[in-house]
C-alpha cells in the first residue's frame, strides 16, 4: 500500500477483505504493523529467508516483542 493515498489504500484493503469474506485466501506482504494488526489473521515474519514467527497475529506480535523486535509491533495507540 506504499504510495497510496488513504482513500485508495482503504479501497484496496476493502477489496481484499471482500475476497477473504468470500472464502478466498489472501497473502499480503507489507511492512506496516498497523495494517497487519487490523487486517491479518496470521503473521509470518522472515529473517534472512527463514520464517522465525508463524502464528495468529496478536500471538505473533508478542513473539516479535519477545525476540526484541518491537519496531515491528504496532502500539495500541496506533503507532507504528
């Protein structure tokens, strides 16, 4: 969603949500923890080509924090 204005980003995310609600699987690659928290049911985190976290979203964020990777964990206030 990089380079998208907020309205376009919301539109695209809405289209993806419709696919999920229709029973499809959607794989989204991003670097936006807030988007992940709001839209993903599962998170895979890679480091140097290896999966180091594979869990439901909130559990995965807790694992990332435990691994010292808080920069990838969105705050509850909406940042980062």
